[in-house]
């Protein structure tokens, strides 16, 4: 099989990430699922409280660039088939270390972009150019994210690029299914809404808070999973709007707790302005949870041709979202269940994590084979023979 190690143990992959969190798609979508068939070493810049899978060798950073460089230099004493780079800002440390220790490894580097261009911070945008110049392949997290990058990046003929959308782990969702709820829980208590996204300005949680405050239904309870720099501002806004007793800021919780709360929710809401890939929305759909989402490229992409699967609102249209919340609150239970089953079916048909992992494995195998010196020599030989045949 192309790209396999001689001992049959799969590829030797060095994954580089800034950090790992319970909401990290880089880790949960593209690192853990690959550890079944490959030997993965994960090197992170920052310290993390997440329990790393035992199949993965984790080299944990201290949060400083000097410490990261030291750890990366020690890691590169081992042999790797490829490097999986999850952030452009890590390209300079990789260049600094690999240029003197493993220069051949640079052509076997994959840059995985998990956000749209406008979602990247200024540092990441500045480092995109050297990252594109060094890496042998670029992977975009969605077609929507790819469209946000300037043409010199996404249309460069010298830089191979692919789109690999994430997926929902239906088997993980089903492990936390509560049988007596039959998909969505009974409306014997408050309408429970969920939002799962770290608290940054682009996440636009303020619009959700205003919508809950303007809704006529007063039995609406909102749970926000995630943490970030805007948390104190959002907590102050909820108090100002008079809904602090109906909004729970749970911070970052474990994946297991997230799944359980999604099963308990009656609806999932996001007014995000980001154009990455909304994995949290897919995971909510896998728990039979109806969606209320902002009208962004990313949300339209997961909707696909199913224009009526869930409503879309402009990110600043909190009044429209408030009307939708009222509609959800007055919706009969059997209608809620039917909507949830439709969402689950859509995810099962188009966005299963198993399909994503299989496609990604094929991409890695092909890239690792094409990056070997033997493969390059073979390709050059074939091209020479083709030129001679045409000349004759």
C-alpha cells in the first residue's frame, strides 16, 4: 500500500498544533481518528489540560517559543514520513529547526487550514506566504473557507491544494444517547438551547443573547459551551439584558459532557461570522437537534441543496432569531422530533467522520509516496521516456 512503513505500522506523522482543547477540530477530527492506522507524534506550543489519547505520543510545550524549539529539535531526532502543520504560525519554528537537522522533511509538510482567511489573526496571515512556499500541499477545511483566501493563494498553480471537510462521529454521539428521549427530549421543562463555540468576537454570541432577551417566550434557557476573551463582556451583557438567570456560561467542558448536553437540548444556535467548518453544528444534528444558524458561506455549505433543512439569519438579525426561538418554543414535540430526525439523516448521508478519515488517509498515503526520493526519480524517468517517445 502506498505510503506504508516497511513494518506495516502505517505512516509516521509529526502533527504540530498551537494547543489542544475540547473543541479542537485539528485534534478530534484529524489526529485521534488517524492514530488507529498510523504512528502519530503530537507536538504542541502550549500546555493543555485535555487528556491525550494513549495511542498518540504527546510532546507538550510550555507556552514559550524557545521551549517549543527545544522540544521540536528533540522530536526531529526520529524519522517521520510527513509533517502535518495545523497553524501557519508554526512554520517559522519548523523552518528554524528542520533546515539544520531534517531539510528533506520540509518538502513532506502539509499545511492544514482550519479557518477562513478573514478568521485568521494578523500573525497567521503574515506567515501564510512562507507556509505556502515551504509546504508541499495545502488542505482547506471547507469550500467556503477556500473561497475566502485571496486568488494568489487558492489559484496558485505551483501549490497543490485540496478541500477536506470535517464530519460528525455518529458512533460517539450514539454512545451518549438516552433511550427514553427518542432523539429530542420532552418539553416538560424550559426550552433548552445550546451554543458550542469559543468566545471570540467573530463567534458573535452577543446576537444570541439579544435574541433570547427579545423573544416573547420566557421559558428559554441558553447554555454556551466555550471560553475566550469576550466572556466577561458577554456575562455583563446578559445581566444588562435581564437574562442572566436563563444563560449558563459553562466554559470548556469535556467531550463527553458536550455530547450529553447536546442530547438534552431542544435546539442548537450559532450566529457566528466565521467561515471555517462548523463541526459543532454537525455534532448537534447527529444528536437529533434542530439548528438556527447565521447566513454564512460555511453554514450554507453544510446545508447544501436542502434549503429548508434549517433557517439562516444574517449575523446581526437578532430580531429574526428571536422570532425563530418563539417558533421553536411553540412547536409540538412530534414536529421537533421529525425535524431532528431529518437533521440526523442529512449528517449520516453526507458528513460521517468515518468517510472523512478514509479520504484523509488516502490523501496522506498518496502525498507520502509522492514525496519520497524514489518516487521523484521514477516520475522523472517516466517524463524522460515520454519526451523521447514524442520526439521519435
